[in-house]
């Protein structure tokens, strides 16, 4: 049997004339439109000389055409590599050098780095126009999904590493299909659903979790190009399901129009990618009558746990392990278990067909993050309650999650340490009312040096995606260290005041 994920999704598509993507302003892509557009693009990829297994990189704003490119890549048996459009040229050069794609699709003016690396390029603008669709226009609108084995790669998604170097999680057709099938059924998706899709499509949450559930059910998606609270609120009365990161919920709560009437067709709100504050969940329930369903996952694994659709949704818990996912808690620092008892806190390890095959061209990192007997170390800390609901209480990995986007302090510290007059630096996350956590840098000057933090911020913005740039830089005389010489970030977090305003 062909394990190509596109073939699996297409088998569940709605009828040819059923709306699949409903765009702002009234434009509609039916299931037939999406199937034909992805066929034309798949034919174009083949005509470009790309072979199954070749990588197709896309650094684009969200559009229906960009989504069709993802499906075309699957269909042609190639490997999709989505990249955040916020990445700056230096960051992009790393991804392209590491993944060596056979094609790069970028925004107008955004293809120079790829072209400089001799990678063939097409442009696609934020409205889905450009050389890519022009070139595909003359292609055949039929394309049989290329035969793929279940373990063949479907996508590579980069996730930052503790050393500052990003790792490419290798996701197979099986990984994505298993997770999609489980979630579609667990969350009760049907052809009657209308998913309000406001997430970006360069990450697991928007590209796989949200859209695969809708496609597998033959449902429709209200396709918002980006999250904007007022626009989402205006669309809410037409939607039945919404998925978002916690920042989406705090921003929706700031809208006076959010009430039960605005949610009259809604059956399910889902949150993930970062901790949902119990206070946010409670305020949302008071305003709308809905208890947000919180789930937990990772780039490397897709979704791992979820609160139930029908049973008790526990605020403050991410729910029990999904069917097909084995989850255990082990003592921090313990290599191979044993599993701790309910109530005991440790690091979360998981196994299942949803877990990726390892990191692209980084066997040494793969060896570190998986145990010898195949458990994946998530780096998250938590405990299971008596009913096997998981409660996350922290992270063993040095990671900041800001507005649902991951920032690895090491990467920012390396960039800060290169700036003139900086002796050393430490980057921490502090509570933030909008982003959940904000990136804050503490820098120490070299003797006699004068540090210009405004100039630092300007320079960092040219080198790092905006969401990684510290919201504040604080100058300190020295960094607190323990007797081993390790910087005590917990002491910095205690000393620096979180901001209270929005
Ligand atoms: C943008 N900015 C951010 C930011 N996003 N700063 C900190 N954290 C963020 N997340 C900065 C920009 O650099 C810019 O700075 C300014 O804010 C305005 O940019 P914007 O693009 O207009 O911002 P906005 O549209 O408000 O974006 C915020 C957001 C967005 C929360 C809507 O970041 C978002 O959609 N996040 C969701 C990400 C996501 O899909 N995560 C799932 C990962 S998958 P300046 O200085 O230039 O003004 C995963 C697995 C799982 O984690 O379990 O799901
Ligand atoms: P990413 O690498 O972007 O896939 O981020 C995965 C990380 O996001 C996980 O390891 C968790 O630390 C965090 N995460 C995802 N969902 C949740 C959640 N519901 N609550 C707390 N943290 C979460």
C-alpha cells in the first residue's frame, strides 16, 4: 500500500465542490481546487528535475498557494522544509546549508540567500501570486501520489538546540499520518466542522495538527493569513473549532465582543505549544461557557497528550497520553528509568509511531535525545496524577517559549557575546502578560567598555528573527555563578522584575 500521506488525506477529502479553504474577503478554494493546484505544483516540481526524497524549502507568509505547495511536495514524494518568514539571512543560510534543498520558494526579495547558494528559486508573494504559480499554471492538473514507504521522510522541521545549533526533526509519512488519524478521531472532527485556522503554517501546530484534522474529516477551514484578535472574533460565529497558542486566548479575552453569542456554533477550543495559565482558562470559561481543551506536543513527536473531548478537562493538566503513545516519568538525570510513581516529579519520556526518526544529519544529537531502548527525552518536567493525567511543571532544557515560539537562550547569548564590549551574557525568560514569557538579556561589559544597548538591539534585529530579539537588555556588573562556575539563571529570574502591563 502507498503510505504517501497525501494519498491518505485525499481519500478523506470533501466532494470536489466543497469549500476547503475560505479566505478573508470571500474567496473559496474547494477541495477540487486544492487537489488540482497541488497536482500542477507537483508536476512543476518534477519538471524542475526534483526527485523523491529531495527537500523543498518554503519561507513564505501564509497563503492557500503556499499550503498547496506543502501538499504538492508530499504528493511528489519530496520532503517539505517550512521556514519562518521572520528568519534573517544568517539564520536562513544555516538551514539551507544544513538541509541542502533542491528548490527554495521565497517571498519577493527573499531569495538572495538561496540563489547565492546555487539553489533554484521561485517567488511567491503574500497574496499567493508570483513565478511559482505562473510556472505551475501550464502543468497538468492530475498527478498520482508517488509511492512512499511509511518510514520515508515527509518533512523536516527545525527546532533549536541547547548548543545554539538548530536540529532538523525528520518526520516520516507514518509519523504524521498516525498523529493526524488519532487526533481527528479523538477531537471528534466531522465533515460538518468549520475550523478557524489562524496559526502560521511553518510549524507543527498550524501545518500538521490543525490542517490535517480538517482535511481528514473533509471539513472546511476559515483561512486567516495571520492571527489578529479582531478578525478572529469576527469569524468566530461561523466556526465550530479553534486551535491556538495561549497568547491567542489572552488576546481574545481582551476583546469586549468575546462572549457566548460569538461562540454560538463553536464546539471546541484547543490550546497548546506553551502553558495555558489556569487563570486564562477560567476567565475564558466565564466569558464563553467553554472549557479550553489543553494538549501537549513537540516538533519531534507531534501531539503526545490531550485532555478528553467528552471526559473531564482538567485545568492545569495537559491530559492523559494519546492512544498509541507510551509516556513515562523518570528521575532527572536517570538514563533508563525506571518509571516514577504517580505524583513523583521527573522528566517526561515518550515512545510511539508519532515520534520522529531522529535529527537530520546529526546522529550524535539523536543518540543524546533518545535512550538506548528507544524512549525520546522530551526535556519537559512533570508528573502524572492518579488518573494518568500529565501535569507539566517545568523544563529541564534551557528554553523560552514566547507567544508559542521557541527561543533557545544559547543562540541569543552567542549573538550577544559577539557584540563590541560584551564580556559575557545570560538570556532568560520572564513572565509576560501577552507572550507568556519574554526574552530578557543580561550583559556584562569588558573592562572600560561602554555598552550601547539600543545599538545592540538594532544589530540583533539584523541577525535574528524579531521574536528572538530580547525585549530588554539589562547591564550587570557580573553574572551570579555557583561553585562550579555555572551561571545561576534562577537567581537572575528572581532578581529581575517581570513586567506587569500589556
Ligand atoms: C512576533 N513578535 C514576537 C512574537 N511574534 N515577539 C515575541 N514573541 C512572539 N511570539 C514580535 C515581532 O518580532 C515584532 O517585533 C512584533 O512582535 C510585531 O510582530 P507581528 O508579527 O506583527 O506580531 P504578532 O502578529 O502580534 O505575532 C504574535 C503571535 C505570533 C503570538 C500572533 O507570534 C504567533 O502566531 N505565534 C504562534 C506561533 C506558533 O504557531 N507556534 C506553534 C509552534 S509548534 P518588532 O520589534 O519588530 O516590532 C509547537 C508544538 C506544539 O510548539 O505543541 O504545538
Ligand atoms: P517545539 O519544539 O516548538 O515543538 O516546542 C515543544 C515544547 O513546547 C514542548 O517540549 C513543551 O515544553 C512546550 N509545550 C507544548 N505544548 C505545551 C503545553 N500545553 N503546556 C506546556 N508546554 C507545552
